[in-house]
C-alpha cells in the first residue's frame, strides 16, 4: 500500500490497487510504442 502511495505521488495519479497501476503501465507502454512507430516511419 505504501508503494502505491509513493508511486501515486511520483506519477501524479492515484493508484488504489496494483491492478490500476498495471493498467497505467499498459497505457504508457502503448503510447510509447505509438510514438516510437511514428519516429520509425519518419526516418
């Protein structure tokens, strides 16, 4: 629980459960992949 609290502060987003943290991780990964794909297409 303390880890979720600390990560909530770090990412400026509330994580009440590990499931919410994993959902956020998947969102960030998907966004990063889209940006990376766009950069590859631009080269």
